[in-house]
């Protein structure tokens, strides 16, 4: 089970959503807005920004973050979508 980091919890608070570990074994987190589940984000088995920071350091994490944002540019800015929440919670 994936445990959200302090940074991810703070990012979720900024978006006025609640995050909890996902019941879906293929996803990391469930996102709840006004008590309603709106998305499952983060694929299990893949690293996110905080994991890269812990394992490889800031420079490498920032490079991975840059590449993630380029790769997901088409959908990450559409508000209240799983891609939006993933970008704002896992990669900020």
C-alpha cells in the first residue's frame, strides 16, 4: 500500500481535495472532492517526484519532473481530471 508523503498531502490541501491510499492495486492514491471519489492517480510500480527525490536527489528528480510534464502536456492542464490531479499532487 502506498503512503502519501507530507508534500503530497500539502499539495492536496491546496487543491481542496483529500487523498487516501487507493483500493485499486494498480493505483497509488484515490482523490476525493467534497466526499466523492473523483480519481485514482499514480500507477503502482512507477516512481513519482517524491520517490525520485528520496532515491536519486534533487537534480535527477527535477529532470524526471520536466520530462513527465512534457510527456503529459496534452491532458495535465484539464481541470479535475486524473491527469490534472496527478500532475498537481504527485509531480509538484
